[in-house]
């Protein structure tokens, strides 16, 4: 599980977060859903695309944010979470 974004942005500017889910040692691409959270507050639940990625674009209020992407998991792939991605909105 990997979640990326820029670390600094300005209030009102769109911010894009991309979560990628992969299964090392296999050629299969995970399916399912990603939950994007800000300090454990749910921002969105999105489906993974055919490449195992989900992208969220939104505007956040001023101040610090810690974004986490959580893969819900399926019968074939275990759930997992990214490390928090810190973002400061000026």
C-alpha cells in the first residue's frame, strides 16, 4: 500500500492523493476499495482501478492534515493501510 501527495498546498487549491495497492510475488492486481481518511475521519471510499490504484482530488481546509489510505481487502487480498501522509494547507 502506498499513498502519495505533495506536502504543502494553499487553501482552495485542489490536492490529489493516489493510493496504490500491489501484491508482491504475484501477477494479480488487487481489486476492492480504498478508504481515504484525514486523522481517522473518512474523506471518501473509492474503487481500485484496473491497475490497483485509486485517486482522490479535493480541497482541504487550512491547517495540518495526516492522510491515510486504507485498503479494505477482499477474500484474495488482506486489508492494509498506508503510513500517514502529512500535508499542510496554508
